[in-house]
């Protein structure tokens, strides 16, 4: 798209002065990157019901096209087929109804080749997150929902049970295996394993950690490799009370202690003290310290739409300076980067030094 995103008023049913094609002049993005980002987030994923049939907007590829010819009325066709929406089909060669059943668009993995062949490392996985699926979980999102932060919460029967992955994980695991997944991504909830600030020095809660280990073993028994996420958009309320990820002096040591407790429990041969004799190591595919840190920090500290306080409420939206290097977003991103580095070093040292950690395809990443 050529031209800046500005506040200029669009002409009805045509182009704004900056080349953005609008159906009824209802959508135009502002210049500030923070507000532009939030506008896209809320339009595409905010639950506002603005699908293609409502927004029905396309982006013009030139600034100097005739606006009158570009108005999109009901049933009209856009001059840009590659951008058409709302039931307008792609060119015939991309129509899946015309393709043979055995047509392969792209091949990423050949099971007939031995492991380790360069380029033959594609895997199909399915993912969960504790805040999405676990029952019996007193996390920030449960408190946020009870405080009115999730609008559909009170219209959903037994919403606090989510999909009962904590008490009945075999259902989701079986469905993932039946779908052909070879990797099953799951999280370990920080607040469940470290329920208070005082518990940070005590390590992870042993009963809850043992249950996670049972679930990991179930994933292995179903023929899949577990990919573990340590932070999937759910910070303990006690950490939020200390400033969350905007206070590195509190967040980094607390997260490292949590990650260290998890790693030592799952890979005891690389641990010290009593954990060293805790039994065989878990068979893992990989460990993801953070899931989409930029999304969490944007919506929590800048947008003010995710829980960020000890009372599991959200803070007011921040000004655009939140996205600067010295703003809350920049500080939180730097804090997470430092925490990721510390946890990476811990995991890598365990893997390299003890050679007892993961399956051969193991890696450490930030999703």
C-alpha cells in the first residue's frame, strides 16, 4: 500500500486522500503506530463482528486511481481480485473445488527419508495454553473474567472449567493424536506452580508439578512430543502487584526461579540436590520460554485491555509514548528479553552438559 496512514477524511464509498479504499467511509487508520496497531487488533480479532461482509474494504495499490470506479457496492467486483473478500472467489487455478483430491500444494516432510536430512524437518503440531484449557486454575484470567473483563464469560455454562484439561487431559491429547499431530504444545501455568511471592524461594509446588509430569507422559504415550511453554500470556497476580514485566528487578529473578524449578523437576539428571534423584527425565520436543511477548506487552501495558494489576483488572490505555524504548512496552520487552536469555542459558547448559534432556529434534525458541 503506497502512501501514509493518516487522519484524512475519506470520500464516501471511495478512496481517502492517502489511497485507502473504504466502503462507507467508516474506517481510516491514524498515524500513530500504537493506535494503528490497536485499530487492526480490534478490527481483526477484537470480537466486534466486523468481518468482510461488514467492513468490506480493500487496499488500493496506487494513489492516483479514480475513486469513483473503486466504490464497492453490494455485489460489486473489485478491480483487485487478489484483494477481494466476502464470497468473491480467487482465480480458478487456486479454487480447491477444482483441484484433484491427491493434489499437493507443497511438500515439507518426507517420512521415507532418515531423520536429520536438511530441509526435512517439518512437523505438524497442535497447541494449548493453560489459560485457555485448564480447569481448577485460579489465574489472572479467571479473576479478570469475574471482574467483567471478558464479556462472554457469564453467558458460557461452566466457563471456569474451560475444557477440563487439568482433570481430563486425555480427551484433548487423544484428539490431537487422532488429527495426526506429532508435536503437542502445552503450557505450565506460573501461578499454579508458584502461587505467591513468598513461594518463589521455595521452588515449584510439588503436587502440581507432578500432575504436569503425568500429562507430559500421557502426551508421550499418545505418540507425540511435548513442546512446553513457560509463559503464555498469563502472569501471576502477585507479580502484577510488584509491577509485572515493567519492573525487571522483580520479574527476572521470579521468572528464572520458576523456570529453574520446572527444568530441574523435568530433567533431574541436570539438577542439583534432592531434585537430582527425582527419576528419569521427561521426553520433550522443546521449551518455549515466551509466547508472543510483544502481543502481551502491547495489550497489557499500552492498550489496557488485558489484566495487569494485583486485583486482576486492567489499567487505563497508555499514550502512544508507551511504545517508545523508555515506555512501558519497551521496558517490558527488554525485561522479557533478559529473562529469556537467562532461561535459555539454563536450558542449554542442561542439554549440553548432561545430554539427558530432550529428543534429538530439541530446540529452544520464543514463539
